[in-house]
C-alpha cells in the first residue's frame, strides 16, 4: 500500500481493493494527478513545486466537478421524466378498463 497504516484482515483487503480499482484513474486526469502527486510527494517538496501542483489540482478538480454536476443533473432530469411517464402509464392502465366497461364509471 502507498501509505503506512496498521490494518488487519478484511479492512486491509478492502482498502487495497479500492486503491487497485480507483475509478478510472488511468483515464481521468483528476485521479491520475492525485495518484501521481501522492506517489511523488517527496520530489514535489524537494523541488518546491507545491504551488504549481496545487494550481493544477484545482484546475483538474474544477473540470471534474463540472462534469460530475452535469452527470447528476442529467440523471435527475431523466429520472423525473421517467417517473412522469410511468405515472401516466399506470394511471391509464388503471382507469382504461373502468372507462371501457359496459356501464362505465357510474
């Protein structure tokens, strides 16, 4: 593990699993920057490049947050539209047999 923790048993296995399958770290610049920064922390400090890495971190974080917010907004929009369509369908399915019956609703 890249950091020193005294973890035992299933907790350690879980942490290693999460670190191994970090969400698309090879394709996402935000996660790859965080991973590279953690792994090269001593080198960054030795060359006094904290400011540059901090600025780059904020740029990547802004881009990641913007795309994540867009994903959440689109998911909520789709979910509300599907809820409305299901409500209309269930209402029609419930009342159509009543309206189509011989006497109708009386």
